C-alpha cells in the first residue's frame, strides 16, 4: 500500500472542511487520512484518527513536513487558551507542537512555499490590524508572528498561487464592490503588499 503524500492529505482533508455540507462540522479535532490514493488497480483504503486541536476548528492546512495547522475560530478573543481563537500545530502523529495567535475568528489558512502560514481572520468586520479586526496574519514555520495586513471585511477564505501571491475572499456586506466593506477578492504579494481588489460576487466564502 502506498502512503498518501502530504499534498494528497491536504487536498483530501481541506476539501472536507471547505465543503459546506460538512463545513463547520469539520469535527476535525482533525482527521488525518493516511492511506494511498489508489494506484495499480488497487482500491484506496484509509485510516483515520482524531486529535484535539481547539475550539470550533474551521480550517486545516498541511505543511511540507506533514504537520497540520488548524484554525480554531473559538470565541472570537485571540488567546492561546482553550476555547479561544488561535492556531494549533499538530505533528503527523497528532501531537500538539504549539498553539499560536493570529487574530479573531480565524476562518481559513494556507501555507506558502517557504512554509509560512497565512491566516484569514474574519474578526468583527472592521478592517484593521487590531486583534479583533478583520485582517490577514502571516506566521513563520515555527508560529512566530511576521505581519498582519488588511484586505477587506470578514475575510473568509485564503489561497496562495504559484507565484506566491495571496488571494483572500472578503465576505463583506453582500454588495459586490471594491470598497473596504464590500464583498470582493483581494490579492497580496508574498510580502503582504497590496496588489489589487477585484469584484467577484456577493458574499464570497471560498477561493
């Protein structure tokens, strides 16, 4: 039996968490899929395990080492205490490596080619860099804060393209537009600098 690669596990687990059918019930205290994705005509098999990550886990990303990074929405207050909004890193065997601060209501998470972790913090809808605001935070591979930048109101999803640019879906107020409170998509470069804001539709929640 072939072992699934980290990228395969990320796609499988992230797809479960991002589908609204499972959505918040992404009960993931974190399910690791360790199986082969088929091949040679053999049927794929999977082994699942459940680990404790935090309160209201909302999204997961897996780094190149196979560590899982979980965005715990929590209660909206940024703290490493259980029940609060934070980011938990788990080893491939599910052991807690660390719990880190990113912001209020972290709803989505992505990892760039350098291993840095980007988190979309939905926050309170006010665009700003404060701990309760709507923003995006970048963490180093060991969870250290690098920067917090603004994109729009209620950033709901985040993704990184092949050039390292960061794309953020801002749920906003439901009105499609490029204003700070509108529903739109913002593109940042790899250092967090603003590239552009684009109209996509009303209440974008995935990217």
